[in-house]
């Protein structure tokens, strides 16, 4: 059996990074727009008091589901970009796997259609998925900040800041009164968008330099 020699270098496809980067950004936009549309169409819904989960339960659940699946595609795109342009170290590798896991978890949130709405049929895992998202979002930006510093200190600083803000902010959600938890959940969503868009910009900037 003839052995195939290992390649001396791996080719980085700049176009792939740019396409995936815009896919990641577009997924965030679609998710945000879907929430706004659902806020308008769902009757008796208050976006300050009612959570995104409330929007995802009922007649108009397909609107939010589209946004959830789009955001899941964003996370897949980031995982693919991070694997394609690996910036070194176990922390970066953790981030690659973490984004892939986040994509799966977010997809499951949409596919299970539980949304914490007192569903009792089968095994209800919504709250555990939420905990997993919370933990991964706290760790992944920090984990990838070291590799991001190889591109620019500013990306590393932003990722560390996102990790700190998320870690401080996310647990507060579980202790808020019902009249404001919808607004607060949207604030947490913006932090998640910031992480995705920051990394998308990092990869697209790297792709332009490679060209």
C-alpha cells in the first residue's frame, strides 16, 4: 500500500471564508427580523414582557422557527470558518467544537418546539438546552480570544468583553420579574449576535488579506 505524503501546507480558500462570513451575518439578520415580524403579528404579545419562547409557541411559531434555523446556520458557518482557518491551540479547537455544538443545540430548540411552555409530552429538555447555551456562550468567546489576537488585538478584546458581559448578564435572566424578561432576553440575543458578527468580520478580514 502506497503512503500518501502529508501536504507541506494547507491552502486557505479566501472566497469560502467570505461566503461563510456573510452567511453568518445574514443568519443573525434573519433571526432578528423574524422576531420583529412575530412581535407585530402575534396577538396579545408584549415584546418587553413576553420572551422569544412565547413567540415560538402557538399559531405563528413557524416565523420564529425560521429565525432559529437561520441562526443555527450562522453558528455552523462560524464553526466551519474557524476549522478552515485554525488560529492554533486547544482553546481555538474548543471554540470550533463549541460553535458546532451551539448550532446543534439551537437547532434542537427550534425542532423540539417546547419553548418552556409547560409541555409535558415526552422528555422536556428546553431548560437544559438553555443552560448549555448559557455555558457555551460564556466560554467560547474567551477561548477564541487568544487565537483572534493573532489577527488583531481589537478582535481579542471584543471577544473577551463579550464573554465577561455574557457571564455577568445571563444568570440574571432567571431572577427577573416576568414583566421585563422579554426585553432582557433580546438583550442577551444581541450579545450572541455580537460574538457571531465579530468572528465573521475577523474571518472576512483575514480572507481579504489572503487575497
